[in-house]
C-alpha cells in the first residue's frame, strides 16, 4: 500500500509541475495569437492631475493596436502618435515586462487574459510619492 501512496504523490507532483509550466506557455500563446485592440485605460488615483494624464493616454491610445510576436518583440500602432516597438517577456505566468526601443522598461501584472481580452495593471508613483494603478484593457 505504501508503494501506491508514494507513486500517487509522485504523479500528483508531476501534474503540479507540468501545470505551473503550462500556465506560462498558455499565456504566451494567448498573447501572441493575433492583434489586440485598445479598449480602455482607467486609474484608481483620485488626483485630478493623474486623472487628466490618464485621460490623455486614453485619447492617444484610441484606435491603437498591440501585437506580441513569438520572437519576444512587440509593436503598438497608434492612430495619432508615433508607434512604439520593443521587446517583451513574461516573468512567471502573470508579470509582463515591456522594454521599448530607445530605453526604459515598464512592467505590468496580467489581471485577466483570454482569447478575447487582455487586462493588465501597472503601478506608478505620483509626485507626492503616492502609488497609484492604471488598468489597461485590450480586446480582439
């Protein structure tokens, strides 16, 4: 009976390890499968200046598309401003790291991802050292 219990534990552990690795692969596949269309950006900040800046981003992102490529690059095509290109990576199954060409890096936490919707959260610090979040939604 102990051999069956030991074997059962090994099988369960194998499924858990495979399941954790497949989460990352599944999110990579969802990200790179097609073109994402900008839907919305919101903030939890009550600061009117931050809300105005986020509204400006929302206007700039109107009609924008985002495409992730399996080679680790991405492009955001905007209707009103210059496009953004760079590299991306998935750290774990939910941390999305963007490195735009020209420098800088930004990271986001994937809140929701499916074949139809991508929602990620970015955290920033305002001029008074207060953290605030923006939530960006893309759809297919």
